[in-house]
């Protein structure tokens, strides 16, 4: 029936989107545009399928379809600029009219101006919720991305914590070069104690001295600076292997 048909098509569309976006060569911008096209196409499939099913079973069009739920949920799952979200939501919302027009053209239901007005209510409400929800989610995602950045490097997941510093694997935004970022946060010290300034100065000297070393037995330093929130950081080459604590525990004291 109609139900099995539109569920099958929706599943195939979702599978295609998953396969394409998981490819390493797919850029984030292209993935976002493809996702928004997917929202519109899937919205039409859901709206037409559920409308045809409702008309066949009960003889009238539904005032709410899964397309409206998709409009509301999509920007919460895939953060995008509010204007882009609005355009995609409006296009998806027109599926309510298209579904009624299609069923009316096939002689399945007699549609009047009132019918089109009634099915417009839920898409309008869904579009409004999607737009304002997108503003919140998109701003939060940008704030999070800024917080997880040190200079030109994007932080991944913390791998170590010391007395004053933290170590994060990171990747350069343009070079895609893996690195290790060591940073110290000012909020780890009491205001006015002077400890933060002393620690930052010590980190600065450590970074400067490390950058002067030229030997295969020391880690290479790429860059250093201060983040937007005042945390001092420096960027080193990322080495695979054991940390010293694990080495001693597993193999005993070193000579």
C-alpha cells in the first residue's frame, strides 16, 4: 500500500545520504547542501504518501503529516544558518499543498480553498519553530567550535591532564596535519593571585626553548599563542606510543 511505498522510498533516500556523507572526500559544505535537498525531497515523499494513505482510508486529507515533524527536527540534528533553514523549511512545507493538489487531480478527494488553508497551518507553525530553533542550535554550535579551537587548530578529545596543563590531539584547519596541543587555562587559578601570569610566562619560556632544540630525541614544536579565552597553548608534533607512566608500569623502571 501507500504506507509501505513511502516508508521504503524514505529509507532508500536516508541510506543514500548516509553513504555519500560518510565518504572521506565529501566536504562539509556539500554534505550540508545535500542534507537540505534531502530534507525537501523526503518531506515531499512523506507528505504525499501520508496524505494519499489518509484519503484512501478515511476520505479526507490529514492536517498534519510527518513532513512537519521533519521540518522541526532537521535543524536540531543538522545545524545550518537560520536563513538556509528557513528556505528549506518553506520548500518542504509546500509539500502539504502539493499533496492535496495531487490527490485532488487524481480524483481521490475534492479539495477547496478551505482545504488548502487548513493544511497550511501545521507547516507554518513547523517552519517558525524550525527557524528559531535553528538560531539557537547554530549559535551554540559556533560557540562550541570556537571553544574547541586553538589558533588554526581544532581540538579533538583530551588525552591528558597535568598539574596546570591539558593535552589535546588536534588538526590544522587547512593543512589537515595532526598535532598535539598543550594548553593551560587561566580559570584554573584564583583571580588576582598572579599564579596565572606566572604559569603563562613559564609556558612561554618552555615553548621558546623547545622551539630552539634541534634533535630527533625531542618533540618538534610547530606554533604557540593565546586562545580567545586567554588560555596559553603550544602546538607540537603528535607521537604515537606509550606515555611514560604506562611504560614504567608495564616494563619497569627505565635505565
